[in-house]
């Protein structure tokens, strides 16, 4: 494996050495995001914490019980065309021809919608993979269109009924596609809260078991720089290629990109699989991590008057599944009357 990694804060000059910029790992309104994460991030910022605590207090007064985080989720504010347009615009401003891949959580509606509208994007998703007490995320890129429904169904079934033998079969099947990529995203993010030591032990076991099917390890544009330094050492211990992943959830474009001379995504995937990767970190990555998290949390909580689904307030874009399995927006739960319009009461349909 020949790994050629270059870290550049600005391309100099942008278009002379590489003609293509690749934006990976973006989320749209089709992603279901953990409410616990937004709460933990928001409580670090006094203004955002006040909004969250006010909502929890209103919920308790109305329903007589505490808000159950595990039953709730929120969705990023932007639509697939808006996300793709922003990423392409950023790449063009940097002097690159753009390749953009959208990876919503366990959902392929966004690339399907864009492809139906004639846009060139790979079929991709961020697959949530249970592994013992841990949960890992794999960026699965460039599914073959004729096999995508079958593979997507298999990934969804594994999430509901995890089995190591089935995981091996699925990963081997995905890896057989020569134009595809399987990426271990933000490997040191302890999403389930089992503790850093247990999570790191689990991810190292996972990586050793399934290394033949993992083409790259992600340096994530929204994780702390210190964590990404650990990821670099982790990838080196696996002799694995590093790849970018912006992980945008709000309106801020991705802060880390790949740059290449590949003409299309299949050619780019082949480069990564052969160990060639060039990463470009933009200046916003050097802003304080806590400040960037606060900005992204504000993106989630602010009002969008022209939202494509009519979800203006943040409570329109956050949803709750009650004990009977009925899904409603938080706006509909807090204002259960005629003013809570139909758009507020409906959640996006899962793919």
C-alpha cells in the first residue's frame, strides 16, 4: 500500500497541480441525528443551553414527565440540492472541478433524488454498524445502481439484527465493487458513551477483523484536531490510507477535502484503493473546535423561513416517537392544536 498524504492549508495556486476537488461526507434533511448529541454540544454554550432547557421545561409542564432523548431525533436544515450546490460552489471558488458525495445516516434518498434530477452524484450513505457495546459509522460510496436496493436492504437488516457472519458477507460484497469505497468514519467518536478506553479497544478489534474490506480511514472536518492526530497514528498502525470527510450537518461547507486529478468518482475511488490520497484542510478547520460546534448547533436551532418542507422553527425539524409508535414533530407536541399545521406534524419518510 503506497500512501501519499499531503496536508495543505491552501492550494498554491489552486488549479495548477490538481484539477478536481472531492467533497465527502455531507448530511441533508434526510439524516436522522441523535438528539443527545445536540444536547451535549448545546449545553456547553450558555445561549443554546437556555433554549434547550426551556424546551425541556415546557415539555415536562405539558406532559408531566421528562423528555426521553432516545426517542427523539433532529434533521439537518438543508435539502440535497442546497448541500450539493454549496459544496460545488466552494470547490469552484477554490479553482477545482467538483465531485460531491452526500452520505446521510442509513438513507440513500438524497443521492437518488439528485440522480433523478439529472445530477451526477455517487450512490452513498453513512452506515451505522453495531459492534458489541459500540457503534461505528462506515462511509459507503458509489454503490452500483443495479445492486443498490439489495445492498441497502442488507445493511438495514444488519442494523436491526447484528450478526458478525452477516457483517463479513456484506462488507465483502461491498468491497467487490471496484468503483466503490468503504471508509471507517471518525473511528474514535464514542457515540454510545461506553467510555474512550472501551470504545478504542472495540474499534481496534473491529479494524483488525475487517481490515481487508476497509479502503480508508477518515480524517473528519468536525472532530477535534487532537482526535484526528490519533486517527493518523491509528491508520498508520493498520497501513491504511487516510481520506477526508467534512461531516457537515448545517450550513457551513466541509472544512476538509480531497484533491485529485481523477476525472470521475470511480477513478477517484481507484486512487484511494491503491493508497493515493491528498487532503486539503481549509482555514476554518483551524478555528477553535468549540466555536465551530456552537455555530453548527446554532444552524440547527435557528429559523429558516424558506425551508423546502415548510419546517421553519427548529422544533419543526425535530421529531419524537411516542410509546405507541406515532411520530410527531416537537412543534406539534408542544402546540397540539389547529395551528400546528400538517407539515409540522410529519417526519420525513425513511428510505
